[in-house]
């Protein structure tokens, strides 16, 4: 796998979604898809090819492309006549079910038979298209499996070992022949072009391209680096994005410069066949060096403070040097492979020539893995990870760095080269992911306040990282040998969706459902907020009634949004009726408590025996109702703790609501006085205390009751109606303070229990007289 082919695969992977969309929008090529004879011949040819053991990958891929076109056509035809079929089904539904006796009016029976025949005629093309789609899809899967088997066999095919000394002279001779042939072809071309005076004619144009390449790769890239360094000291809006865009401009400028260099060398027309192969490999090889330099500076920055990964200055400097050296080795290998591609070499000779490149790349990759495993340095300016993941990555790099040259040494050259190259590119992809994650993290820290950091802005890096990882999966698949057809096949499988009964649900249906339901949900929440803040407070409804209306509107709005979204997406739920019936039985047994609480929540919202803000007592818990949901009710106790009570307990159990309807409630203050106290005076004092308190209402007036004769006191009670029962404890405390003050002033004694101790044998307590 050369660097040029890898770059091409990466570009295809990045552009394959747009290609797939363009394929959907454009007419399918390949001939008349309405000719069934052509399709039958193509399918039979594919079935024959699948049974052969000696089929070239070129023939397989060409046939697969034709099958893919037919498959897309059949997929588009699998839902043909949908509108007309819906109309006929509606007409049949309007006629009603056929009577059990089978006897119905002749006109109705004739009309039913005609509609049924029309329905069968409309369903026939869909059934044939679905059958053909299944056939094409199965053949494509068989061809893909055949290609995979051939690639696997080529990858793990063992050849002669490069360590065999008998191959070294041939490898050295072939290497010298490559360089000598390139030099001889170039010298001969130079003589030919000088002899016919075309060299002087092409030299100005070639010099223009080469000069442009030097300007772009040299000065312009250096100028962008300096501009980025100056901009990094400023505190501008979206600074991380601007710095990243400047870095991408360095890559783009370098790519244009390398293409200009290749064009300038090609313009001279002095290179032969092998020289042209080298020139064609220059842009890809040069981009390998540029990307290695760019990733090294991005991941292992050259600042004085620890970077995002927490590496020290010396570790980052070594990592940058090794990354650049590894890129140069890969670039040299790609150029040399392009030059040696036109030479007919034996398998053992080619493996021997490539072993030094694999060995040097493995050694550099091993050093890079050791540096990655370096523990991070703690920093006060930026958080760093604990290093568990980098230890695993570094361990993987060291294992691959040893295993790949070993495989190549024992004869598995293709496997060793493929594993090492794919591992290096995977590590590069991981570095690019870290760069993108760091940009999102920096933006979040720069533009998120303390409150926003706990909300949506804190979730933004997580969502962005998830999107980055999902987007990198196709690139990772291509790096490890997947074909673009494999990626497009996954996309087609995703696009075709899945079938439920006679309804096929595709990602477009899901997207339509999600968009419409999201809009309906947002509109419902907006109207709910408007009702709570603006409309309902202007009515005479209490807080509980306002909450019941707002919550009920929310349930109805969400239900309507779901129904409208399902209908707009074209999802037919009639085929799920049997499944829904079976699930309802399971729900009735397994989720009966949840359903009971849900129904109880609806009852509470409609009947409103309790409302938000009520003081209730249920199950030994007492507190204020703070929220009523469909499953449970949240009660805030006087200890400022939340108690979650299932709604079924509030409906079926006994609940005391202290503030239902109004806030008026009674307070009872007990007090005892000593025996011999004038009871009339006590009654007068207690009555004055009750009437003087501002929370006690006049009508009905408070009452002072002589309850009875206690064990050590005469027992009295103050019973008064308060304006707000929420202050019952405070009122009781204030009355007790006033009672203690008045009784002390009047000389009235508040007794406490007194007990006499009788000893049955007091003489036992005396000491022994002896």
C-alpha cells in the first residue's frame, strides 16, 4: 500500500457522502433498467463469476458496479405506486369487511372484486422489484466476500525470507539498476530535448512552475507559520478556529506547491518511464512529509508550557523530530516503490529491497511509542489526563514496531508493510482527532461563563467528540484496507432502512420524524412557558390549577407532535397492531406499578386533591408539595429534604392536606398549672394571650378550655383559628413565651411531676454493726 494510494483512499473517504448524495440525485448510468432480459443476463453472469475460483478483481469490481446500479434502481421501485395503492386501500376500507356469510349486494361485491384486482396489479411491480433487489443485494455480498478472500490470501501469502543471503546480491543489483536506469533515461531525454531545441522552449514555463513551488513550499509556508505565531498572542474571537485554519492553509499551500513542482519537472520532458513514475509520486510523498511536520507541531507543540497532553519540552521536541523522520522514511519508500514499479523483480528480491525501509520505519515507530508512554506533567493552567490511554497507545506502537519487521523478515512482506503503514496512519488519524478536540475544548473555555459551563457548553465538547469519532470511522476503515465500495455498501444498507410488514422505514423517514417531532416539542414547551408566565397568572385559578392546565397541555402537545411526526414520515403503524397487543399484555403484568402511578398522576392533575404548594401529610411524611409529575410527587419536608412519593399512594392512601382550599387552620396550645390555682384567673390570662396574637382571627373567637385534672397539674388548652396554618409552630412558640411571662408576673406556678420514693426494707441500707 503506497503513500499515494493511501492519500487517494483518504480523499475518497472524506468525499464519499457527497458522492453518494450525488449518486442519489443523478440518473443511474448503465443502460435501460426497464429491460428485464438485460437484468437476467447480468445476474446469471454474476452467478457464474461467483462460482469460479480464478476471477480477477478487475472483472469482479466491474460487474459489481453494474449490479449496484441495478440494485439502486430496484430499491427506488420497491415503493412504486405508493400513493395510488393508498387510495385503493382507502376505497376497500370504505366498503367495509366482507360479511361472514359471504352474501352482500352484487354491486358491492363487483366493486370489491374490481378494487382487489386493481390492488393486486399495483402490488405486482413492488413484489418483483423487492425480489430483484434481494437478488442483486445477495450477489453483491457474494462478490464482496470473494474479493475479501482474495485480498486476505494475497496479504498472508508467504514468500522467500529477505534474510536469505542469497537474495542480497540480486537486491543490491536491482537497486543500483533502478537508480542507473532513472539517471540514464534522464540523461538521454536531456540530450534529445537539447538536440531538438525544445529544452530552451520549455525551460521558461518549467522555471515558472518550479519557482512557484519554491515560493509556496518555502516562503509562503514560512510566512503563514510566522503569522500564526503572531496571532496566537492575541485574544480575539474564535482564536482556536483561526489558528487551525491558518494551519490548514499551510497544508493547502504545500499541496499546491508540490503539484506545481511535479508539473514543472514534467514540463521539461526529459524524464523517461521511471522518471515519470517518480514525478507522479512527488505530490503524495511530499504531502506525507508536510502532514507529518504539521501533525508533529500540532500534537507536540513547541511552547514552553506543557501542552494539552501534558508532555515536557524535551519529550515534545523528540516526538516532533521522530514524527518528521518517520514521514521522510515513508515518503522515500513511496518514491522508491514508484521508481521500482516498472522493473520486473522476483518476489524475494522485492521483499529484500523493501526490508530496510520497514526496519527503519519500525525503529522510529518504536521510539515514538516509547515517547507516547511518557507520563504527563501536572499543570496549573490546563488539565491533563492521567495517561492510561496513552500507555495503551504507546504499547500498541511498540508491539507493531517489532511485529511488522519480524513478519517481513520471515517472508510475510505484504502483511508486515500493511500493518506498519496502517498503524502509522491510524496514529496520525488519532493525532488529528486530538487536534480537533482541543479546538472545541479551547472554544468552550474561552466563551463559556461559569453558569454556561455547567449546562449546554459543558456538553458541547462531548457531542463534538462523538461526532469526530463517528466521522473518523470510515477513514479508519479505509486505512486498514477497506475499499470505497465497502464504505458505500454500508451507506446503501443504511439508506435502504428496514421493513416492518409492508412498510419500509428509511433514514429519511427517521429524519423527517425527528425534525417534525422536535419542532412540535419545542412549540409545546414554548406555549407551556407562555401559559405559566403570562396567561394563567392573569386568571383566577390557584397555583395548583395553573400547574394542572400547563402540565396537561404539555402531555397533549407531545402526543399530538408524535402523531403528526409519524403521519408525516409515512410510517404505517397498522402492521404493528398485533405486536402492540402482545406488548400491552406484557406491560400490564410487568409495568403495572408504573402504569398505576401514571394513571394516578393524571387523576391528581384533573381532580386536584393536592396542588403544588400544599402542606400535606402522607405515609408519616409531612411537607410541602413542590412538583407533581406523571409518576411521582416530590414533597419538601421541613428538614429541607425531598421525599418522592408514588402517585398511587396519594390516590389510594390516606392523605392529610392542611392547606387545601385555604390557609386557615387551628392551633392547640396545652398548659398546666399547680393545684390550688384560681382557674378563672388562668382562663382570663390565656384568653387575653390568644386574642392579642395577630395571627389569631376574631371570628370564631379563640377558646380556652379546662380539660381536666392531671396527675400533678390542672390542664388547660388554648384553641384558636389562625389566618395561615403554615405559621402554627411559630404561633405556638410565641404563645408559650407569653404564657411563661404572664404566669411569672401573676405568681402562677407551672408544676412538674413529683414522686415519693418508699423503701420497703430501709434497714438493709445500714452498715453491719459487727
